[in-house]
C-alpha cells in the first residue's frame, strides 16, 4: 500500500519554498531511491504540463534561475535520468541536504523509514562568493 510523503524545498532560514506530495511504494528506501522518486515525479509533471518554470531539485542544462524555479531558454522535454544524476552529484557535493523528520541524511545508501504523514525537507545550499 503506497504511503504519501510530504516533500518540502526549504530555505536555510526554514521557509518553505515549495511543497508537494510524493507517493512511496515501500516503507523503507534509501536516500538514493528517495531522490530518484522525487526527480522522476517532478520531471514527469513538468513534461506533461510544460509550465513556464521548472520547479525541481536541480537546475536543468540550458536553464536560468527564475523566481521559484528554473526557466528553460527553449521549451523542451526534460530527461529525468540526467536530472537524477545531477541531483545525486549535488547531494554528494553537499549542495543539497536532506532532512527526514528533522534528522539529516548523511549518505545516499542510508535507509529511510517512511511513515504516514512523514516529511522530507530538501535544502539547496548556495556557495559563498568572494574570497
């Protein structure tokens, strides 16, 4: 029986930037599987609707940062596998943090227990500029 998980993109200040429901088919999965499920859903949703702005975990190639997402320079269908690889890289380079019920996930292979009504927060970190 699928479990619905609340997925939030949050700022480092704790503000919710975007929130949506993600159906998970198992009650235990790794962080890698969670990222795959999230990226697959958001890319499929974008490709079906083709809105002006892509609201995803990572910036697609040939896109610019826009208010609440990324604007593609030319409308096109996104490849979820490319976005998934970018998301894994961002996690491994600490540009994206994952919090499950306020506990930080440290590894892509870390197992997460999904409980009904659970919440997963993704925080995108911005590197400091200057020197």
